[in-house]
C-alpha cells in the first residue's frame, strides 16, 4: 500500500517547501506520500483527511507515534494510518511534524452563519446544563491549539464531526474528550464544527 501511494504521489508537484523546515531525503519522500491524502503541504482537499498544515508539532508527533504503535485505534486510524505509520522512525516522525507544523494553516471555509454563531457560543461558553466545558479552555481563544492539544481552526467540518462522534462513543479513546462530547447532540456537534471550520 505504501509503495502504491508513493507511486501515486510521485505524479504530484512538490511545491515550495518552507525554508525553515529542511527535510532529509527520507522525510521528503514520506511527505510526498502524505500529500496523496493530506494535500500539498498538508492542506487536504478531501474532507475525509484532516488538514495538517499549521497543526501543533507535538500533537502531530504524538498522533503519528500512536498510529505506529496502534494505540490510536479509531476506525479511520486503523483503516488509513496504521499501515502508513508502521515503519516510521522517531526521526522521520519528528521531521514530518516539524514540516507540517511550519506550514501556513488552511483558511477557514464559509459556513452557515446561524450555525457558526451557535457554534461560537458552545466553543466560547460550553453548555453548562450538559456539563460541556468551553472548548476554548483547552484549544485556545482562536482554536489554534497548544503543544499536544490540536489546532481545530480551519479543519474540515465533516472530519471534526466524525472525531467528536468517535470520542463520544469511545472508539477514539481520550477520557477528557469522551466526557466533553458524550452529551452533545448531533445538532450541537454540527454547530460547533461549523464554527471551527469557518475560522
């Protein structure tokens, strides 16, 4: 599978790489494989696959190691990333995380303004009646993330919806996010992800 993706990615243009993130040949080759799903420089055009551009470096490292070690076991992780990360060395993971974190983040997309406003309220204030804390308390005032807490701003809405649903049923294990998402309705998930995608 990795060979097939490498061959597919070979047809992609390399684009300009950020001069602040020089890559070894191994990291550069792996980044081209990543681009076949996550887009050139980590800006995905397919909402199944998250944007990696501008993501927190430590978060990227932690997720790649979790994929490699099979400790992140949600359905998409198993389907797409276990095999892709299986042979990554720590140094390659570090290089990939450095590269993607140094790219300019994807711009937010236009979303339904009513849903965005409702989602901003959840992000800023939480939902006290459901014991849902404000998302901004961990993810930052602009949803930029912090160290091992991911950037959510500008992420694909359907990807975020899927992750919140996975946290809610514990198919993606994270106790904090399980507690924060398990009481959200489908409408509330739709609203908060509309807000995040628009940032």
